[in-house]
C-alpha cells in the first residue's frame, strides 16, 4: 500500500551544523524496451516540472528527522514523480544557494532504478513527468548540481557495463553453443 498524501511543513526538516537545509533527490532511470519487450541499452531518465513553473528537474525535497537519506529519496520520488524502485549508492553531495530564496542548501542525489510507475501519486495534479534520454534531460534540467549528478550516474552505469563486458565477454556465445548442443 502506498501513502497518497505528500508530507508538508518543515517541523521535521534537517539542517546541517552550518544551518543549511538538507535536501535529498533521485534520478529515476530505466532502460527502454524494444517492440518485442526485450531491454535495450538506451538509458532514459525521468524529469518532473517544478510546482511553481514548468522548469524541469529531478525529484527532490527535504530530508526529515525520522528517515534515512535513502528513505527520503524514495519518498520524494513517490510523492513528486509517482515512481517506485531501488535506491542505489549515493551519487554525491552538493552545496548550493537557492536562487528563489537566497538560502544555502546541502543536497544529496541517488540513482533510482524504476520498477513501477504509478497511475496515481500525491503530486500528479501539481507536476508533469516526462521520460527523456540523457542529453535531453541534461538540456532541460534547471539545476547545475543535478546535471553533475546525472553525469556521475551515466559514468557509473557505463563503467558497470564495461566491467560486465570484460568479465563475461562470451556469455551469449557460450549459451548459444550449449543450447545448440541439446
């Protein structure tokens, strides 16, 4: 069961020892499927519109006292983008100033491998969500620190792909040979 109401207020909000508000976000991602349903190597990321305007970004929000960073990242992705999945290893931490409020923030970003996209979610009437390729998402994302996090995610996924190809270079041909011999 999924809670269908967004958290509101700042009474549980975390601040660091310098007084910076701590926020956590996710880059929801998936690999496109071909027409026959098989997974391709084409990476897509999910961007959402801001509540106040149509500028695009990744889901993010306040890290609260009663949750881990990973739990906050998953909650924000559910509330703002309506997606569930696996929160992976942190991409990094960024210090930035809010242009609209002129206040300092400490932001953490995580990859979220999307397993489920909900039809109904808490902020569906406040935001638009759009799957894009990495270049498109980087072009429309309004926050420099989120663009850096996206670059780190792409680098990490490419590195994992290269490692798998080096460790298992003949896995497909080996499987075909075994199947053919049956």
